[in-house]
C-alpha cells in the first residue's frame, strides 16, 4: 500500500542562523510547516526562537558545537560519535512511523556527528540529505587543500589523500578528520544509508556524485533565496564593491584585498574570521565592517555597485550572490564556483579566473570604470533572480514535496 509523507524530521547541527546550512534548514522548516507537514526540528546547538518557527516542533539538545566545546577531548569525542544526539533522536523517532515519515539531514559535522544517521537508518527511516558541503566524501568537507590554497582533486581517503596534510590547522587535526570519516563511512552509514541527495548546484553534483552510492537518487535543487525586505537602492546611491562572508583563506578574502589594491579600488569586507587581523595589518586601507544583522547587511548590499565572490574552493551555491541579485546588485564571481551557473558573464555580473589576482583586479576595474554598465548588470541580475524558481520559498517547497514523495516510495520499494 502506498503511503504519503506526513512527518519530516529536519536535522541540523544548529537551530540558530549560523550560516548557509542552518539558514536553509530553518527556512525550509517554516515553509514545510506552513504547507501542513508535521516538522520536528532536531539540533544540537541552540537556543532556538519558537516565535521564528511557527508550527515547528523543536528538539534542541543545548550542546556546544565542537568548536565551542571548552574540552578539546570532549570536542574530539563528540565529533567522532555524539552518543547523546543518537540516543535523543532515537527517542524522537520511536514516536513516529517510518511508513509516513522521512528524515531530512542538513548538517551533522559541526556537532551531531554521523550517530544520527545510524539511528535513523537502524529504525528503518528513509533519509534525504542536502549537500551543503562535501563532508559525505571529503574529510575536510570542501575538497580544498588549505596549505596549497587551491581546490583538491585527490580521491578521498585514497593514498594521496591520507599522506597529504590538507588541513586548515595542522597534520594531527587532519588525522582526526580522517578518523571521523572512517567512523562515518562504517558505523555512521554515510553515505550508504542515504537514499536521496539534494545538491544545490550542478557543480556540487558533479563533485560529490562519484562518491555516492549508485542506488542513490541525486537531484539538483538550489535553496530558495526570497526577496530581502530591503528595497533596491536608487541608482544614484550605489557605490563600491563589497565582500560578504568569512574572512578565511578558502573564501578568497586575502585575494580580494590584493586585487583591490592592484586595481586602486577600495576593499570593503562584511564579515569576520581568521584573516581579520592579517587583513587589518597588511591592508590598512581596507574597510573591515565585521558582521551585520540581516537588515543592516541587506541595506549595505543594496547601496553597493556590486558584490565580489572570490572563493578559492568550489562552493555549493553561494547564497549572498542570489541575495545581491534580488536587490538589483551584480556580482563579480570566480570561475569554477557554483555561482557561475547563475551569473552570466558580462550580462548579470562578471567572471574572473579563480585564484588570479590580476584577473580579479581587471574585473574590479571594469565594474567601477563603467558605472552605467554595472547598474545595467544589476538590473539583469534582478531579472534573472525573479525569473528563477528560487525567488519564492513556495516554489522550492513545491519541488521538495514532490521529491519527498518520491524518496519515501523509493525507500519502501528498496525494503520490500
């Protein structure tokens, strides 16, 4: 007998907006609850705001993530196998029925660990996973070699991977990441236990699909980016190019500072991270504005001529570029990143050669030298955003609902 999905258990490390994965998971939880699903939201780190999640049933453990855990031994143990998370998710799932329930996994590597997947699979639940990163395959989650400052093409857990210190910290930390990956692949059941993968871009699917089970369905479905409440700014008020995101090596923050100096264009950074002090010392002319709340961030983007997305790693979607487009702001984006699927070079923004200071500097000069062309690109970006299915959460939720029904039927068929 065919069943339909009634309950959706959304799993994410954080129940607060801590970045891309959490933002998408929380938005989807709200929209799915509006659509009439019962939506338990299971997370390690809070506190969650029930007023922001009407109709969502919150199950937050009150734990720290592994970075915030004051005990390094405790953090390492938690990252390998979070027993509490597994036990508590089991109690929640025991109140539901796998015949009409799916588990949707968003993130697990920062706090929950793969214990939650093991528990869900052992109880017979179908699992859908959104690949916000590449932790299903890659030990550091990004297919990125930090010491080299470039994307990594090594086979995960192959000999060249195991013998290369690609970690952002040190070789010992890489060994711990490898151990976590082995635990995840064996006891944790990732990726073997996951029947459906959602990739936010074609590039993300291209990168991750070779390492997923052949029986898994892999679907490209970008996350919705609804229009920010801030209106687009008048053309006369637009000025400057802004970087938005973590000030970290893989995000290309240092690259942007170097290119801005070479181009003679002011460098403006919104965000924080490990490179903050280095940027302040080596590029005193740069404006480091720190993190802003959502309203202030959108107002600042709306007053910009363009945003810059100089990431050195692949990314999986790049939400800030879509948010900028919704505000009528064009973007300068690195080649071989997922956002090039949205930004048309010379029409709704500019592409530059990933990792090249000279190429980025040329793009910065071009964008600032012809103001009218830059404004026209911003209008084109907004038109592209408004034509896409991503402009409304309802549109993406409709596609999710169809995907859930298919995932549940596939899971029941595989167990018949």
